[in-house]
């Protein structure tokens, strides 16, 4: 082991000359670092002031929230439980159909966007940018657009979910296809299969469980999203929840929120169990 007192002054000077960054960073780097942290602190301070982020406002909000919470209990459906149950089923139907349409459209698009299936980089670049547009716009914004285009109701919510899921699932599917094991593909080619059969027997069996698990994950996410799409008129339980909140009928709003929580938990639990059977417990936990 090297002792500190065994190092001479000349050796230290030589080490400083050869490895100056070990002893101290250049002044330019230090100034850039200080400037970066100063800009970050300034941005945080500006946001706090700009949005009136004050403890007094939060305290007043907590008091109002406590009052609303007290008005929510005891929960009461007010004779509308059947209506709430139907709206929950409508929300599930919106999420299911939206995810199904998005998954069906994303299946061929994922193959077209995979580099190892379609190697033309211009086509690959163009279709990936289309995916960015579809998934870059939030599902809530798509719902606003479709409510304006086709009118109020669940169909607007279904189309909003389908469009958003098409972009997201297409990207996920293409990345899964690009990460397949090439040995199975080479084996199918060696048997004399054409390009279509190579995809059918060499690629699809590898990626189909992963694709299904992605679709299931999107479904459970869409159940949560569909509960609020009704706020903009896209149908489902969100429409009734927004109506009760606007009317300050907090006991019925409490019943709706409890029903939403139970439904989301049940879908999450079932989806997780199915994904575990498809791709294994470890990978399913990583997705969560």
C-alpha cells in the first residue's frame, strides 16, 4: 500500500501537470456548473412566484378540501346506483374497444416500423414520426377533438383512446420486434421459407406474448383515462362525476369515486395476473 508521506513534492507537481482534472476542474467548467445551478434555482423560484405557490394558499386549500371530504361521508347513491353501474360498464367498454382498435391497427404498423423487417431508413423515419404525433397528443386532447368532430358520447372517447394507443403500441411493438432472437429467424429461413413465412413462424411467436402484455397494460391504463374523458362529454362515468361535482352533490360523487377505485383495482389485478402468465412474473413487475 502506498503511503502518503512516501510521495515527494516533485511527484505531486508532475501528477498535477499530467492529470490536472484530478486535482481541480478548470475555471471554465466551474463557472458553467455554477451558472447551470443558478439558472436552475432561478427557474424554480420563478415558477413558485408565477404560480403563487405559497404555504398560505395551500393551507386555505387544505381547509376547503377537508370540508369537501366531510360532505362526502356518508356516501349515498341517491337512488342512482343502477345509473352509476351502467356508466362504469360504459367506461369499461370504451377502454376495451379503444384498446382493441388501437392494438389491431398497431400490429401491422409495428412490423412496418421495425428496422429488421423494413430496412428502408426513409420509410422507417417517416412512420416513426407519425407515431410521435399520435402519441404526443394527450388522449384528453383527442377526446376534445372527436367530441367536436362526431358529437358527444362514448364513440368520441373510444376514438380518442384508439388513436392515442395506435401511436404508443406501434412504437412498443416495433421495438419488441427489433429485439427478437435472430437464431429462430435464421432457422426458418434455412428451411426454405419465404419472407411472409419467416415473419409468421420466426418473428410472431417471439413477440406475440410481449405484444399482448403491452396491450393489457394499455387497457388497464385506459380504464383510468376513460373515467375522466366524460368530463369533456366523451361518455362514461366521468360525465356523471363531473355533473355531481358541479352540482356540489358530494355524497353521490363519493359513491362514484369509490366505484371507480374498485373497478380500477380489479382491472389492474386481473391484468397483472394475465401478464404474468404471458411473459413471466419478473418482466410483468418491471412493467408496473
